[in-house]
């Protein structure tokens, strides 16, 4: 049996990985400081240090990023730090090596590991170039293929190719550290090395007999013989050279910072032309592969990755050349016609030039020149493609001419027949696009214009029924049923009967699409009708079919299942079962059924029953007609009240002409809203007992003569309030007011509002409103009087009226609203508020101060503060608050306008404030001698009563002497106080102190104080 032993490893670093090597009985560890330590395992299980190795390969310095893998039990370790290097270590044999795998982070390399070896594969970019129909393509690291049309030439340059460029009769290969220049004939029968140029450039191009080779910041210009003709240097601030293109001796350089630089190569020394950011002239592409120029060297274009092809490697009109993703050698380059040249199979220079000229003339709106450019063109596919281009450019006239050239009469005829789209170029374009198989263009136009109806028809015409039904369901619901019907007919044509039936059902047309053709037999049709539980139209159709055949039982059955009450009632009436028809119609409440029964009863001359069922059907006109014909007055009135206003008027006219039921005609005129007509009829027929009811509904739109006539009627019958209401409605305000005064009618708020409540009434004047207000004042309606005085513009009388009501809140509110326009209102309101108990209501006191302040009546405000001061002294003996109020009075008075008495009053304020401050200081002092001295000084002051009451001064002195036991002097001061103060001494001194001083001399101060306390307790109780 084995055993377990514990052995400590002498290291302070974190252990990253461990491995037990069985074949040598060794234990290996790797620590976080990248030290590989190997320990021998002894027989007793202890670890004996045997070897240590520092892993010093650059890049292995971050323990968190290192990945460690033990290859096998032989002690081989693989370490990776996330870079392209893998460190391989053999612990047993003490050997190590480093494997460089390329830039694995870019995805351009992959590694194959076997027992014998490790193989690294790196992706290489395929080199290719084009020029006016010539193409050169790299087939393998050193083999190139040049072809034009069907001519092909292959050449092995014996070195790894890194870049190629081609021109007319010359192509250049960058391989190793040199540029190899080859010449070739037009038929590509052979190629000859003309020169070899020493250069490390990997960015090259050829322009005629000039070779241009670019490194990071420079472009070398060589002749095809290898002679250096010049050098162009690009500054570091513009970035490294990324792309190179040259044509017609004009060189374009694109840098890594998207800077375009153009040079003229016609001179001995290259001449700089311009420099511009590509972002200013070309919208940025997601992937920019290269920059190229047109043949004449006047335009620069970007080449990028197309969505549905491989990389674009070149353009040579009329073709675009793409690198195919297919790895097969014979299919490595895809040649496609440019969009404007679809249909051109051979690069005929005349045809290419003619198409370019056509497109140009169309863009500048020169139609005649455009058509002239293509006068010799006979290729129908080219004409068709040009028509598509014109449709996209919305040149409908040119597109129609193109189609006419290929005799496409159907498209041209369809365009001419669409007179409903004369004003819409887009819709015309959609018509032509539908004949040119431009499905996406048609859909885009109709969706843009929200012509979902036309898009629905287009889908139908092209057999795209699923899309037609979808667009009809979502955006063209008005044509949804029609679309289902057309779809059903289509399904019938292709033999899908069940699908057609479902479509006809959704289109609610199963009964209109020749059912015999759909079902084939009567039995099948009946079976379908019976099974159609929720299909009301089918059951109703089958019931009609059975009725037409005379099979009434089945007709009743299917009419009931379809819920067709009218047909059921109709069959009952036709078969003489009128009672059953009446029962069904009454139970269902179906108006159409009731109308049918009414017609039936009318034909049988059963007038009452016919009128009743006409009323149930709400066909009051028919019922009224029948009642008139039979002079049924009561029925006429009931029908008129149930019917419309027009029915009421019709019956009222009828009753008026009969002269026997004028009162009922008046009522109907009134109910129909023609009150004036009803009033006139009342007076004409002397039906005055209905006038009171009618008068309540008379309004301003009523004829004034009618209103005045009604008012006179009410006055003659002593109904003065009703007469006043009518006079105000007739805007006879003065007559109404005179009647109110004469008959002492109480003015309500509603009546007062009518009496000149609107400023639009021409007869309303301030004098009239004042009279209304005075009447309100006489009736003690103070709030209404205030309202009318205010409307008359007399706010002074308004607030005085409000003051009589005693409504403090409204007075404060009215003063706050009207005061800013008339300061006197503030003063009036404040003066009134002073008469109230303002000391117990902080809001009133605040309003008084606020109003005087806003009116800038500082004299009045100062007087108010003085009164506050006097109240505090006289009623509460609170000299501290009195002092504060007097100071505020002096402060406010200082803001008043100066007058002759201003200085004297300010002096008087200062004297009184000084006396009050002295007295307040004495009251707060605890020194008897100081108190007595201050009080004696105050008593000697002249007019001391204007500031401090003499009684309060004596009271303070007596209380001070009494509390200190000086009874004799206190009694002397009491006698002196009696001689100077006319008021009762109990107002100033406590009653217990007075009793104590008036008692015998044997009483001690302490007993007197105790007696005073007892009295206080008794009084409080």
C-alpha cells in the first residue's frame, strides 16, 4: 500500500503550473517570476531540488497573460503570452527553442501540429492589375497570367511576387528586392525582360513608358529601361503613402491620413498640382482598396469592396473586373458590364463613346443630342438597359423613345392610356418600370407615394398574390375583398377549387361568382350551405334559391339560420300568416320588418295598425301621412312628439289650418324651436294661458316686438318680475330698471347681471349702471352695489358699498385689485380696517400697513403706528412693544413729504422715544436707587404724559419701595400719586399692595406680600 508525504517547496512566488514526470520521478513547477524548477522525488516522498531555469524570452513578463501547456509526459512545455511567439522547453534534456508563428491576431496565419513537426501557413494577398482590357493575375507565388479576351500568357519570374502593374505593352513585377520590367506584344504571344530595377518598393504603377515605385514616404520615377528620372517626397504630417495611381502623366498619391496629392509628370522635375483631404470630396467607404484615375488623368476614383462580388481590382469601360472568391485558376477573375453598358458584349470604342455621350446629354436635358448619339445603335438589349437608366433618372420621354426603338408597343401604349397620372413623373416611371422587369423600382415608387392600390394591382399582374394580399390587408383594405375575389378566380383557373372557395368567402363573393361553376352540382351546393355555420351570406343566398323554387319550408329554415328577419316576415305575410309575422317583428325589433308589416296593413286599410308599425319602424313621416289622411288628431300629436323637428312643424301647420286644435299647434311650434311663431299664434288666437310657459324660452334672438308685447301682457296682469325678465331680454334696460324702482322689485344677482352686465350693449352707460348700483344699495345688496359701481368706473363708491357689508376679506381683495389704479382706495380701505379689532387679527394689521405703504400715505401710517404704541400702553402696559411701534412711526414719518411741522414732529418723536427708552430701562433694572432716580427724573420732565403715563411711573416707584420694605416712603408716594393721577389707583397698582399700604403701621411687608399672593391666587381662581 502506498503512503502520503508532505514536502514544502522553498519559493515565495505564486505557482502557475505543475507537472509530475513519471519516467524520471521528477516534479516540475513554473512560478510567477517565470522560473522553471525541477525537483527529484526521493524514496521517502521528499522533494530534492535538482535544477532551475529562468525563462528569459522577451514578451514573457505578464503572468496573467501567459498560457502554459505540458505536451506529454516527457517534460516538454509550450508557453504563449498572446503574441506570435511560442516558447518550447524540454525539461528532461534541458533544451529550449522559440517558434515564430506570424501575426496570429490578424487571422492571416494558422498552425498545424503533428507528432513529427509544426507547420505554419500564412495567407498571401493575390496580386492583380488591369489596363484597357489587359489583365494580369498571380496564380502562385512566382507565376503570373496575362490575358485579354481569349489570348493568354503565363510567365514564371522565379521569385515571390509581391505586386504587379500593367500598361499598354509593359508590365512590372515587384519580386524580392527588385522591380522587373517586361515587354509583351498585343497578341500576348511572348514576354521579354527589358530591365531590372533595384528597389524594395511594394507599391508600383506604370504610366506609358514610366514606372513609379513608392516606399513609405517617397515615390521614385523610373523609365522602362531602369533609369531614375526623379523622386517625390511626402511629408510625415500627411501620413505614409498608401495608394498610387497615374494616367496621362498625372500622378495621384493617397496617404494613410486620407490626403490626396496630385503631381504633373510632363516636366523633367515633377510639379505639385494640389493637395486635398479625400473626406472633403468623396464620401468615406468602409473598406478602401485602392485609388485609380481615368484614362485622361482628369478624375480620381476610389475602389472598394462590393457587397455581392469579390474585391474590385480594376475598371476598363465598359467592364468592371472583380476578383472571384472561387479558387479555381480559370475562374479567378470575373468580368461584368458596368451598369450603363449592360448588353455591350464587346468593347467597341464607338459604342462605348456613344453610350457615354447619351448619358451625358440626358443629364444636361438635351434629348435631341442624346438620341442622335445613339442613332447607329442596333442592339435591343442596350436600348432596353438605357430605358432602365432613363426610368431611374425620371426621363420618361427619353425612356419611351428608347422603348419605341425596340418596338415595345405594349409599354408605350400603356403609358399613353394612363391619363390619370399625367401630373406624376414617378407614376409614369413606375408604369414603364413594370414592363422593364424593374421590380424593386416599381415597389419603391409606389411605397414612396403611398399608392398601395397600384402596388396591389402590380403584385396581382405579376402573379405575386401573397404580397398582394399582404399589402391589401395592411394598407389597401378598401380593395381587400376585390383582391380576394381576383385571387379566387386565379385559383379557379389553375384548378384549386378549395382554395378558390376560401378566397371567395373572404371576399364575401361566394354567392356572386356563379356557384354552379364552383360546386358543379346542386347537392354539393346545398351541402356547402348546410355546413356553412358562420357564413350568413351563403345561407341567405341558398334560402333565396329555395324560395325561388317554391320550397318555402327550406327557405324559412335557411332564412332563420342566416338571421334574415325581414325575409321571414315577408314570407309570413305573403303566405297569409300575418299574426306570425307580427310576432316575429315585435320580438326582434327589426325596423325593416316593422316597415314591411306597416305597408301590409296599409294595403289592407288597417290604419291604426299601420300607424303603429310605421312608428315602430321610426318612419314617422309615413305614419303622419296616414294619420293626416284619416284625421287622427291624437295620433298625429303623439307621432309629432316622437319624430323630428320637421315632423313637429308639419303637424303644427296642419293643426293650425284646422283651427280646432290651435293650442296643440302652439305647443308643437314651441317644441320644434319656433317660439316666436308660437307666441304670435297665442296673441292671434287669444290663447294667453300658454304665454307664461312660452315666455321662459324667449331669447335675445326673438323679435323685440314680440318680447315687448309679452312684457306688456305680464305688466297688465301684475306679473312684474316676468315683465322685467322679458324687458332685459329685449335689451330694454331702462324700462326694466324703471319698473324695478316703481314696483320695488328685489334685484337678484342674475337680474343685475342682465341689467347692463355686458359692455357690448349700446344702451348701457355709466350713469345707468350707477342707478342700478344705487338701487342695490337701497335694498342693502352691498356686494351687488359694489359690482355695479365698479362697472360704472366709480371704485370709491364701490369700496364704500362693500365697507357697509363688513366683508373684510372682500374689502381687502377689492382694495388690492383696484388700489394700483386709484391710490385713494388704499387709504379708504386702511382707514376702515383701523376701526376693526386689528390687534387680534394679524391679516388686518398687515393689510393696513401694506395699503398705507402702497398709497405712500406715510403720515397716516405713522399715525397708525402711534395708535399702536398708545394701545400697548393704555390697554396692556407693554412699554417694550410701545417703544418698537413708536420707533417705526418715526421711521415711516421720515419718508413723508416735508412741511412746516415736520421738524417739530421729528423732535417730538425723538423726545418721546428717549422717555420710553429711559422708562423701559428702569423697569428692567434691579437697582432700587437707579429706579428711583430715573423715575424722579421722568416726573420732572415736561409733557411726560405724551410718552409715559405718570401713574405707571409712581406705580413703579411704589412697587420698588414696597418690595424693599420702605413702607413709609411708599405711603408718601401713594399720597402724592393720588394728588397727580385722576384715574383709579387700582388701574396702576395691585389691590393687595394698596390694602397693605392703607392698613395699620403694624403690618409687615412680608405679611403684605403674602396677603398679595393670596389675593392673586384667589383672583386667578
